[in-house]
C-alpha cells in the first residue's frame, strides 16, 4: 500500500515575519511621535492636557514600550 506524503508542518515564524514590515513602520511612527512630543513647549503641552513631566516621561519610553491597544 502507498502511504500519503505528509506535508511539512507550517513554520511558527511565518506569522511573525508576515507582520514584520507593519510592525517596523508602526515602531518608526511611534518613535517619530515621541520625538515630536519632546519638542513641544509648555503652552502646546497644556493645550493637549499634558504636563511637561508627563510629556518627558512619555518621550523617553523605548520604542518597544507601546500601549497594549496599539500592538493589536
């Protein structure tokens, strides 16, 4: 009797690699936004409801430290 040829198991890395370009673009965008936040003066920060300390803390966060709801 003939046995069917088993197909290779799908790679577990494939889903991660498929989303890599989108994740890189999102990370670059997040970094750009945090740099822009760091350049705002006190008046503009007050307009968006942030204190200078809160803006400094947010702008110093590493790019991989994104809010959970952004990571999808």
